[in-house]
C-alpha cells in the first residue's frame, strides 16, 4: 500500500477498513436508548395505520 498523509491507501478502495466499520457502527447506533420503548420494532413490522 502507498502512503498518503500518513494513512495507507488500499489497493481496492471498495473494501471497508476495520476503523470504518467501527465508525459506521457508532453512526448506526447514534441516538439509540438501549432501554427505550419500541426498540424491538422496525418500520417493517408496524402497521401503516398507527
């Protein structure tokens, strides 16, 4: 891998790095309350009429 500003440049930029996966996981869980109501529900299993 070549270096660019101290960061390695991947041969295939479509591949996700471990750091990117961790950061994306944090973004995906942003604002979630693990004790919050309705966390087990998604937009797919809630009726449209509610």
